C-alpha cells in the first residue's frame, strides 16, 4: 500500500472515503469551480512563498515519473544543494513532497506552505505524515508552516517578509509520530476488505467537504431534518441517529423554535404561510425613490493593489435598479476593469448613481454596509458621503426571517437563491440557472479574481457580459420580490 499525504488525511477524516477513493473513484462528485479556484490559489501562494528561501532547485512534477522525482531529490541532497522545492520521497508506503526543504547544519528544516491565514489542526496532521516519510531518508531538524498574514496591507512592492508568517510546529509534529504507524496499519486493513459500513456524520465536512457526498447522502430526502433552520449540525445528526429523517418523523413535542415549526407545518400543508401585518409593517419602512442595490466582490490571497489586505472583500461591481414613486424604473451598473484597482471608480459612480434621498434596499444588508465602511476607510475624502448611505439601508430579508412570508420550498434557507424560485417558479426571467458561467456570488468572486490572467480578449468580453447579467438579476430579483409582497398585502 502506498498513500500520498492527502490520501492519509482523507483516511483520518473517514475510512469509507479513503476506500471509495481507492476502489470506486468513479463515484466521486464532479469537481466544481470553487475547488479549482482553491487549487489555483494554493499554487500561486506556494510559488510566491519560494521567495522566503530564494535560489532553490525545484523538482519538476511528473505524474509519469515519480521514481525520477525521487532520484533527482536524492541526487540534489548528495550534491550539497541547500534549498529544494518539492523534494520528493517515498518511504514506508508514504509518497510525500515537501514544499521547501532547507539545509540547517547537518540536518534539514521542512517548510509546508498554506494559503490559509493561520495554522489549522489538519496542517499538523499533514506535516506529521510528511515528517514521518522524510525522517526515514534524511535527518530532520524543524518543521514549519508558512501561511498568509492577513494583517499585511500592501504598499508598493510586495513585502514577502510581512506577507508570510512562519510558525514552528516541530513539537506538535513529533508528538503525532507515535500515532502514524497504527493509523497506517488500520488503513491498510480497511483497504484490503469490503467498503466500511460508516454512516454519514459530522466527519463528512471536517476538515474538508467530502467528494463522495452524493453517494453517501443519496438516502437523505429533501426536505429533511438537515434543512431545519438555524440548528447546529450536531443537533441535526442527533435527530438523524434517533431515526428522525423527515419532518414527519419529528414528534409533536420536540423542541423546535418558531421558524423550524413553521417549516414543518408548511411542509405538511404545501402552502406558504403569510402574516400580512408583518409584511405591511416592513414595506412601510421603505421610502421612494427605492434603490435596489447589490455588490459583487473578489478576493486575492496575495494582494494586487495598494491598500489591499490578503482575502479582503474588494467590490468590483454593482447593480442598481431605481424605482420611482410614479412607477418608472431605471437600471444603472458598474463593472470594474480587471487590470486595475476598481474601488475609486466604483465609489465615484456609485455616489452619482444612488439617489440623494430614498431607501437603499439590499438583501442581507450587512454585506453591503460592511463593504461601504471599508470603502470609506479606503477613500477618506469621500468617507462622509459613503457612510451616509448606510443610514438609508433597508434589508429585504427581514419579512422572511421575521416569518411574514414562509414558503415550504425555502427548505430552511432565506437566501435570495432559495426565496426567488419558491416565489416565482418556472419564471425564466428570474432563473439564475439560465444565466451564463456566472450563476452565483462564488462564481463571480473567483472568476473576476483570475480574469486579469486570461489572454483571450474575446473571452474576457463574453465573461463581462455574464457578470453584468448576473448582477442585474440580483437587483431585478429584489424588485420582483418587493412587488410580490405588495400584491400579497393588497
């Protein structure tokens, strides 16, 4: 049996997942764009982190020649190379590649690079299996995690020393060594047998979302107890293990909160629950002209622009539908240039586009309000104007969370992606799935973050059209929901 470190970590999370990975890989879920984006981020951070120890020699990855990679590593070590990137070893059934191996006296220090902003538990497990394999071949001194410092603010050229933090995890890694051989022996026995009989549980998402979830969760209906609103995962699994899977399985005296009970009741009636007074009170807080507003943002692990932090939410786009009291409506929008910092241009146009009076309606307003506060810190000369906008926000999610309107098809979620199709089924104009490659905020965030790397100008223009269509639908959706709520109270 030979395992990579990622397979070992998979086995620690769930033996069934490891067995499926080795024996039934065709059952894996298809990778999504978010997974691809995470991989790209990790790769770019790993490449930049080499500047912590520059002038090293890299072992070129070759999926067809692992033995060649191992041989080259041994050759570099024998010839006195002091810094090796992707040093490759295969020892005692573990295939391991160290991000950076640095000579320290007569021994070596091992550095693992992570795109996260802190050391996590699974990083220790990851480094521990690396140490286990490497220590069979070379003398090791220290183990380190190199991670992003999210307090770093770019000012001019990247400061590598400030961008990265290095933490010594040698003691934690050495403490784990005594557990590795028993773990490997157990995994070997598991892989020799039939698929383990392991039920779903909290381990399905910790530390990673399992890519066999479609297979392992196929017996769970929709809706189920896992859709109950504002209930922690441990409580949901406790219900599941007590044979409560559907709403019909939940006893009448079970301790549900008001919203959860409303979910159960509407699932039985298959009709929406409506409290016109709650809706009427909410709508009474909105003043014309009504500015239906939505931001899209991107993040960079490695800040590209001055006054940008790692993973900072950077607004690059907005859509604005303005509804006037006479019933006329206009649409305005902004989409930044992917090659430059969009914030100043966005601020300028946004302050011109939003009306001087009237409500600003957002869905889950805390996101927009937080971004505007950050923009005010970024551009202090416009801070007063920006912060004045926040006093005018009204949150369209309020009548739904407040149980003024609940539809059984919400399935315990009040996101606009759940509310809209439930209120407007089979409406192509309001169907996010009818859009192009940008169909949710995650798509928008990841695509714009990497748009400057795309060389094909025609593809860039196509993607920009998709950005505009997506963000426009977000604010048009709010308009239609607002109209529907008015019809309900009439």
